[in-house]
């Protein structure tokens, strides 16, 4: 099985069966998604004028760059290719209302729409998205305030239809397993079912997890990114690993070290189904 892993210091491929790590790009990388033709990787540079979405072919050769409106993005987080709209949907949180947006890149016209779902002076910090049918879910981790919220919209009309409070603040990664909805309570290193209270589906903290962010899942395995908490209450470079679990039993299988990665941001399965990669196909 082959995983793509974006992180604070690089973008890497991980051969799960042989524990082989192959670095493909050096930079602060976050959102990673793909369609049948290309891979898309959001990079963030200290000089925001250099920030971009890299476009790779399926051999990871850089074949293009998306730069439109990128210098308006303070921090690009999770990105999702959505097949019905043929667009890249990118969460871009910030510390002010006008920075906390969803950037929507039309791959047919190359135009970019900047959508602010909620105009709020508080730091909502949109960081993760999920599509299911006609609905779009946006996770706001609420920046060190409990609870985090999931805002639910009709993706076509942008009409808000629900708002779900989670058990913790500072959460990431919303995804479905069948009809059950899950998320990472990052600060306590747990994966929880929405509506299921504080009992974890899996508990990475038992196996050395400190800050859980980054999810990939198929019918057999769940992969969870584990990073180290820093003094500033966020994931920092340290001893980064990916925890591998059996989906049906929730039992821990093994831990895969990602040397030099920095904090793990995103994980995707490249050579099979990934139920956390919700393209709408």
C-alpha cells in the first residue's frame, strides 16, 4: 500500500508494506488531493508571494502551478478535489474574519472564488472539509476554544443546514466510515465518532501519539498521523509517526516513523480507496 504524506517540512511517499519513505518535495506542505490526471499539493512559504498549489503528473513531475489569489492565503490547510464541480476546495484559516475563507479553484476555467461561509470576528479557523452526497462539511477547530464545530452546507447552494458541536476544541479531519461520522480530537490524540461522546474509536495516545492530525482509511486499515505538541499548543517538528489500525477491530497494528517530516498535516491512500478523500465520485 502506498500513502502520500504532507507535513511541515516535506511531502513524502510511504510504502506501508516495506516501511520505505521517499521524499518528493521540500517545503511546508499541507493540503493534498488528486483526480484521475493529476496530484495537487498546497505549499506555504514564509514569503506568501511564493505560496502556490503545485500540480504534478502521476509520476510526481511538476507540470504546473496554481498561483491565482494565493498571496491572500495566510495558511492553506486541507484541500479536496470535488469531481461533480471539477474544483479544488481549499480551507484557508486565519486569525481574522477576512482571512478565514474557502478558496474554490475551477480546474476548467482556472478562476478562483473566495467564499466566506460565516462572517465572524472570532477565530473560527476552518481547517478540514468533507463531501457526502449533496452536502459539504467544514470543520472549524475554533482556535484553542471548546468546542470545535462542523458546519454543514448544501454545496451547490451554499445554504447552511446544520451546525454540530464536537466534544473538544482544536479538532481536525472529518470523515465517514459507512454512515458514521468521525473526527480527530487532535489535542488529546483521539479519533472519535461524532455523537459518540468521548469514548475513542482509536486512541493513538496509547502508542505514543501526542497530536493527531491526518487520516486515511479503506475497508481494512485506518492511518492516523501523530506529531509532537510544542509549547505554543500546536504540532511541532519532532518524532512523527503514522499509526496503522485494523478498521474492524480498532486494534493497533504498527507505527511507521517519518524521519525529518515535521508535523504531519495530511495522509492519502494513493493505490486504492480512501474514504477520507471525498471526491464525490
